[in-house]
C-alpha cells in the first residue's frame, strides 16, 4: 500500500488519467487541425487509444 492505496487502485487510476489525457489531446486536434479529414483523424486516433485505458475494469 502506498499512501492508503493498493497497487491495483494505482494502476487503474493511472490508466484513467492517461486515457483522459489522450481524449484531451484528440479534442485539441479537432480544434487545431486545418482540413475536415484531418479534424476527423485526430479524435478518432485518440478515441482508439483512450477508450481501452478508461474502461479497464478494476482488479
């Protein structure tokens, strides 16, 4: 236990934060990229990466 949290809780928390960061980067790409196809590409890739990390079941 580290600071009252077990190892599985720390792993799940880290994956949730990491998935949220990828989702934020994808939404930033939606705003910043110039063409329509580029705007669709950024959030799609970020969603592909962030969905599994956010939806990891706790151990």
